[in-house]
C-alpha cells in the first residue's frame, strides 16, 4: 500500500538559518520521488511540496539533512 498522496504538503522546518540551509532542504526534498513543485521560505521556516509524495518520506529526507520538521 502506498503512502503517496497527490496534492500539497505544508511543513514547518526548524533550524534553517541561511540560504545555504534553504538550498540543502530544496536539494533533499527535490530528490524525493513524486515532487512536482517545491517552495522553501527561510523567513517563515516553511516548506510547501506539491505532487504525489509520501509525506513521511519527505519529512525523513529533511530530518536526515539535520533539520526538525513537522506538519504545518
């Protein structure tokens, strides 16, 4: 059974402090299968993902990059 859901996933990411962090989060989330569009906002600490993705897979990728993440 697939956990992928088509639509929009909104996350709050803690620990992003610079544009380098934004780039890292963008890179790891972009590598997740099913991501069609992605927006990372340093000022609000949010990530918006559109596509048919496994939410837990997206959050695991962000955690593996060293950030804390939860659903917004």
